C-alpha cells in the first residue's frame, strides 16, 4: 500500500510535466507508436482478411500465419529486428514488431466477420444481380464490421501493452519510467508507469468497445428498445 | 419461354444433380418442379439465372442462351424469391425491395416510390416500409421477398420453395395471394416445391422429378391426377388415399364426396341436372 501511495505521489509530482521525459510526451509517443503500428497493420491485414473471407480461399494459410505470429515473443523479435536493420533504424524495427503483433487479430477479425455473414443472405444478394464487389461492399462488409472492430480492439490492446518495451531500445513511451526505474530500484516510478499503461489500455478498450457496439448495423442489433418500438407499432397498427 | 436443352449438371464432388434434362417452360405460365429433396429441382431453377452453370447442355430464354449473357445483367432481369426470404437484415423493408431497382440504375426516389407501391401489391401495410426484416413475422418477410422479386418488373420469376418455412395457415394465404398476383401480372413463373398439393394448386404445368432430375411426368394437374404415368406418380400424388381418393356417398340432402377416411370433403355438384 505504501508503494502504491508512493507511485501515486510520483505520478502527481509536478516534475512529471518537465523535461524530455515528461509524462504527456511519453503518453503521446506511446499513442503515436500504437496508432502507426495499428494503421500499417490494418492496411495489410484487413484487405487480405476480407479477400480470404469473400473468396473462402487461403484460410488455412491465414490461420497458420496467425498462429505462428502469435507464438513469436515480441521482445525477442524487436531485439532481433534492431540487430538486423541496424541501430540507425531502431524506430522502424520497433514499429515492424508491433505491426507483426497486430496482424493476426486484425486478419482474423476481417475474415471471420465476412465468413460469419449468413450464406443465404449472400446467395440472395448474388441472385438479385449484385456484382462480387457490391456483395462485399453492401452486404459482407457492413455485416462483418462488428467482428472486424473486435479484431481491431484486441490488436490495439496488444500493441499498447507491447509498446512498453520500446523504451528498452530508447524510443520513449510509457515504458520509459518502468525500464529506467528497474535498475535504479525506483519502484514508485516503475509502478507509476505500469499504472499509466494499464489506465491507457482500459480507456482505449472502453472506446473501442463502444465503437464495436456502434458498428452493429441497425436491424441486426437485438436492442430491447427496437423490439419495444416494433411491438408498440404493431399494437397501434 | 424458357427451354432446357439436354442439360446436365455434375458438381465437383461427382454428384450428378441433373442428367440430360430437356423441357420447354411456356411463357406467362407457372411451371412447378416437384420432387423429394435432392432430386435436382433447385439446381434446375438456379440454372435459369446462372446461379449454377450447367456442365453440358444449354438453357435458353426466348431463344437466347443464358450462357451468352453476363450473369449479373441476367440476374437483374429475373426475379428470385427464396426460402427464408433471404432479405438483407441490415436493410429496411423498402430498401430491400428497392435493391434491384437501385442496381439497374434507377434513382433512389423512384426506386423507393415503386417499392412502397409494391407493399400494397403483396398485401402489406404501408407502415411496415421502414421496419427491418427482424421486426417482421415469417409470412410478412416472405411477402417482402416476393415484392423484391417483382420490383424490377421481370418477365420471369424464380421461386425456390418460397413458402416452405411458414406455418400452414400463412402458407395457404401466401399461395392464394400468389394465384391472385399471377392472374394480374402474368409472369413466367418457375416454382420449386416438394409439396405436391402446392404444385397442383399453383402449377399450370407440373413436372414430377425423380433422382438426377429425371422427368417422371409432365402435364397439367388434371392430366396427372387423371392419368398418372406409373405407380411412382400414383403413390407420390396419393390418388389412392386421403383427400384425392374420393367416393360418392348418398345422403338425404344429395350426393357428397368422402375421402378414404370417411370424412366428408364436399358436395357433388352435377352440371345440367
């Protein structure tokens, strides 16, 4: 409890707003790395996942790649990439690590979203004369969106947690007080940093949970209010 | 006129769904394919709008092979009604009905106006227009499915067991509604069912199919009932039992017809007596 109080005191100290390692700066770095990594990852994984979901081809490959990528230890991968790309390309190496980490969840979110769409609905769309692109754009994508946002949510959380290790290769972020604090035995600072990472993860998770709910198309939502409206309308009709 | 010319369909797994099938489906008439599940009737239906491609043979509409047409264009010109309605769950009723009109390039306003007027044609209240399919009953969904099939005013309407999943009372209502619609609209209807009573009720031409879409008998309902081709047909349509095995019974008030269970089904009205 004492350590916890110390950590809060460290967090609230005015010094936390000063210098190159001020908390707002570290938070900004953390979010920026997360955003860049998730965006790049989405640009690769989402179209690929949609294509797999729509065509039904390449699913086994995707599952194998996702499984393998999940098993790779991110810290080891980052160090390896820094060594391979050289010390001048540390940010690239770190971002690449986070990108690889985010791909499995996003890929799975994209293809399971499309696959989960009722095949009879897709069949009806095709029989009405929709082109393959229209089937994807008007039917599979909107109906698969909630699962994609779910994938985005877990990918983002994994990246937020993992960006903490960026400080190990001197890239800042909220991992900095943790990694700098361990050799100094400054546990107030270590715990303070950890609390911030946890709070950030919770806040982003909450936002994306709301986004996931908002992504469910009207008409598919089993919303009590909607069925109440329907009943009221039926009763008045 | 739709013509099947020696059509065969073998699926990649080796199943022969349709073997050497030839038949002419006259225009402005309802042709019903009837047979037990797995007889290839749905495959036949889906070859008309190229949802299934024949392995060999040809399907022609008014003398033109469907295989020479762009499948997407072809499908937009043919109404399609399926079991469980196949409505887009995230589209409102009016949006569902208007879909094909939007696909063929009508303005949103025009398409929605037409969709609203179709609600009345299929016997739905106008205030259902902005509901979602999940807020409708099974019978209402099926009516929306029919309205969607009719939206672009196609000459041909394909119906794949459209009333298979609704309860008997609603099914009977929908059948009567379809008979009424057909007298008004005069489409070339291809209807698939496993229910022989439905086939006789709706069909001008009834096609009884066995495995691999082998034609057992083709004819009007009267022709088939009066002269079943073989024992299979006789057993399938049940001429020797139930409601179709009627006998005359004399009563104090005149002659009535009773079925094989002895239940009275109706009275015998004798013309010119």
